[in-house]
C-alpha cells in the first residue's frame, strides 16, 4: 500500500493498524482520491489476519473538516450520480473489523459521517463535531441525517442539521456520539489502548458482535434479536469459544486464533 493521502502503520505493534488522514493543509478534507485510498486500505486490512483492530485518525487540528467542496461546487445532479462517491462509503460500512476513530479538532460534514462509520470514538477536549452542510445549501449525503438521528435523537439531530452549528467534545459525549473525551495529548494513545483491548479478544467473536450491534442499530428489535441469536450459536462452532471458556475454567489468559 502506497497511498498519497494516508499514512498507514500496520506493524508498529501487534495486531493493530493505524491510518492517518494526511491532507494537513486542507484540514484533511475528504476528496475523492483520499476516500478511494481509505476504502482500498480498509479492504486490504480487513483481509489481513494479523490485523484485529483499526484506528483512524487525522492530526491535532482536524480529524477531517468535511468533503472537498472544490470538487463538488461546479457539478450537476447527473455529474454527482455518475461519480457515485457514496459507493465508497457503502464499502467502508461493510468493514468487518472494529474501527476506532481518534478525533481531535474538526470533525465536520463528511468528517463527522466518517466518525459515525466507526465503532468506537475517542475525542480530544479540542474536538468539534458538526454537519454544517446546510450553510452550503445542501444536506449530508453519506448517511449523516440517518446515523446522527439514531445516535443522538431527533431534536438534537435537527439542531445540528438545521443550524449547521458545531458541538463540543463534551456535548458529543453527553449526546452519545463519542465514548471518551481526554486531553489532546492523550486521545490517540487512548484510542490505541482501546484497539489493544479489542485485539486481545477473539477476532471471530468481535466480528459477529459488531455485526449484531449494527443489525440492532439498523433494524427492529425482533429482527435484531434473531440475528444476534444466530451469531451466538455460530460461535460455538469455532475454536475460540472452546479456548475462551476453557481458559476461564482454568483461570488463565485465553489464546485466541480467530478460528
């Protein structure tokens, strides 16, 4: 992998991959090229058995300050349809391994939508979240109206969507958009600590647990419960379940192999 707009570290420590969005002059604005590199990188890491958790970050100033407006400003409806930029987002949504966002500074528009595509979110105290598309005469297109409403509720989503104003990291924590808020010098290390914790678990159980939670997020309760039950039973066909329970009985750390 030799991306232009990403810095990818896959062997800095066992079983964790770190992806840095790398357009600092543009506050990591998500142009088509960066998103294509992110899609392809995530697909490759998803197939790498040595990787068990993936952290996505930007820099202290910005996780991602939105889409690249210059790429869209002159386009018409048919142009946007043919570009089909949201197929990239559909692929990211299907990544099976856990994604952890480490957010500092701006996470706006597409940046906030990328945060919501992740499974866990650590924010620095300087982080700001928002969907300011309304100020450009448009609305979010990568799932912002739907995911934000499910995560923070109707009236709060309406406030963010209709005013375009930002919320602080502590508001995001209170509203359920992030898991933790820490000082700016600690946000990446805290995200990596989360990744280390996930990397110690059964990869198969992590995968099926993520699928089940997303199913609950996207469906009615009865359908989600049925999906959860099937995944629960399926884990009993694997070696990791046997190892995990035997290790518990023997009072020792488990050695999971992802099978």
